[in-house]
């Protein structure tokens, strides 16, 4: 049995350019894998990689840097750091 070489995840397959294959993939297997669905069905400008974990996600705004899972975690870390700085400034230490 011949092994098929694995292409990098960022690679655009020529098969996905065909409307038939895109429709077939979207209807059958892609809803199960959100990252793969975003990678194939969206253009390169509409798909981003998370700075924190490297996962592929579809941003809801042009400023998005993090996937939804990491966004909440990073927001909590930044808020905790802001509160810590505020506490130290107010206490005069």
C-alpha cells in the first residue's frame, strides 16, 4: 500500500477549489471539525492563528489575536495584573 504524503495544515488543496468538493466536504465531515472547516471554507484573510496556542480560528473582529478558549484565559490574566498594579499604587508600596 502506497503512503500518501501529508501536507502542512496551512496548505490550500486544489480539490477544495472545486465547488462540488467544497459542497460535499462542508455537508459531510467539516461541521465535525471547526478548525478544518474554517481552513477550507474561508479565505486566508478570514482565518487566523491563536497567538497563545496556535489553533486556527475564525475571528469575530479584525483585532482578534486569540481563539475563544484562550481569549477568556488571557483576559483573566490581564485583569488580575491590572488589579494587582492598582492595589500596589493605592497602598503606596
